[in-house]
C-alpha cells in the first residue's frame, strides 16, 4: 500500500541502460519503487529515516537507498510536491 503519490517516475540514463541490459536489475528497481512508496526507506541512516517520516507529514522531499547483492546501489527521490520520483545511481546525483 502506497503512503504517498510517486508522480511521474523518471530514470536516469545509467539506470535505464542497466535495466535494458539486466532483467534482474529491472526486478530490483521495481521492488525498490514499491518499497519506497510503502515507506520502507531501505538503507538510509537514522537521520534520513526520521526526515522521511517527518516529510510524510510536512510534504518534504523523500529519499531512499536500496542495495542488493549483485546489484548496484540506487537512490530513489520523490520531490516535495510529489509530482516526480527519480531513480538514479549515487554518482549521478
């Protein structure tokens, strides 16, 4: 169940290209988006986790980090107005 609206979902070129090359990465991204939308923030620090919980109340930006064996780390960021969610690699920020 989604705790907030994701808006339009955008992938960076790096994420998009990796999805095209690896079906296992595509599944990882899909499951990570679902986790993000449900408020399961992944591997964020305590401060970011608290900030996300507050953002659900105040309408601020949401930030998640997901890592899985054999998959590159991804970040998922939903903008404060909930119009856009971006999936990117940390080095693409």
